[in-house]
């Protein structure tokens, strides 16, 4: 009876064509964790990973600021991933794991190290007075800072992200004043900029790369630097993304 049961079980697997992949993906070369080449956003790290089969990547970053886990959903054999949330001035130990389509994972044998650079000398001073993470919504805080002489100082604008402890975990130094900022559905940032923080609207990636820029054409030269001209005097106050993916001001 036992022999017949085993034969039947084998037959079920044979008919269904079911195979189970117990072999985890292999790293084709050691993963590399490097600083973002765009130094306008220096707290971004880039992780390069190559595997012998399609896999997704998970990382755990640890520092004196705590532990942060990031799970990337896309499967590929070659990854170049943006790692965010690394507090300025701290050493971060990063563990990397790859998982194949069957759910079999393999961790890289060693932790990678990223030394997040300290804040620059001209960074706006931030003083934390109260922090109660248990009373906060999860996530980070995004805001703009402009110098008081924003109209005349070409390096007057900063876009800053703080964690729940008031630590700077991302910033972008711009060459112009910054107005309203929004996070788009694609993960990029959209913000008002230019004279009076209302002449331009700019979309940037979290690596600091400009995707596109719109400029008002009635008062400014909107044709320069590849800007998209908009027939308006100025972009005033709030800016947000519409349901169709366009922007409304």
C-alpha cells in the first residue's frame, strides 16, 4: 500500500509539471555600494547588483540612527538601485539579499559600508526641540528652506527631508529659491522655483537629476535650457499632480 501511494504522489507531480527551485540565485560579482555621482544630493547611495537569474533585492541599513529595511519589487539580473534614508555624517552598514522568482534567497556574505557625508558648512541650521515618533504618522518630513536674501543669492534654495528624530536623511541644494514641493506618483519631486519661487516648475528624481522644467513665458525667457513654455505670468502658491499625470498650479 505504501509503494502505491508513493507512485501516485510521484505521478501527480509529473502530470502537473510542477518543479521546485531550491537553488538560490548566485551573485555574479560582489555588490557595490557607491555614492550618488550627483553631488547636489550627496546622501543618496547607489547599489549595483548582478545575479545569474532574475532576482529582486532587499537591503537592511544599520547605523547609530537605527535600522531601516528596503525591499525592491522588480526582478532583473542587473540592478542599479537608489538607496535612500541614510542620515548625514554617519557610517551605515548595509546587508544585501537577493531572492529569485521561486522565493529562494541568498544574502551577500559581507556587510557593505556607506559613509554618509556630513552636512555642508552652509547648510541651514536645524534645531530639534521635540520628537515623539509614537505620535507621528510613519514616514519622513519634506520641506523647503530659502535664505532671507533668496532674491539675490543664486544658491539660496534647499529641499530637505528629516526622519522622525530630526536627522537629515536627504537634501538637494538648488541654484534658485524653492517654493511649494510635492511627491509625484512616480516617486519624483515637483517643486516651484525661480525668481519669486514662481517662475518655474521643476521635476527632479531623488538622485537630483532634472527630468523636465516648465517656465512661464509672459515674464521670463521660457525657451532657455530646454524649458517647456507655459502661457502664464507666474506659477502661484500650490502645485500638484492631476489624475492624468499632468501638473496643475
